[in-house]
């Protein structure tokens, strides 16, 4: 069974800077366009188009997907 993982914001930033964590912005195009919040370096792939963009997602890293 999976366990919850809680890490600090500085730890997330460090891991992202070192290439260990990749963020996947899975918001739909309208939500993305209307938002002022965008994570630098996040890969943007709408959830309904994931299969079309699967090759763009790096392997061997922790993937953190988010959407609205």
C-alpha cells in the first residue's frame, strides 16, 4: 500500500532543480490560459491528451501531476 509523502517546499524546489521531480500540468487549455499560476519548468499536457504526448514525459523521475 502506498504511503503519504510529505516534503517541504524547499525540498521540492531542490529536487526539481536537480531534475529528480518533474511537474505535469494537466489542466485543460481554458483553465491554463485563465490562470496566472504556472510552475516554471512544468510539462503542459492536458489530461485528455496524455496518450498523444506520453513520449514527452521523462522516465526515471518522480512525476507530480496537477490540475484544477
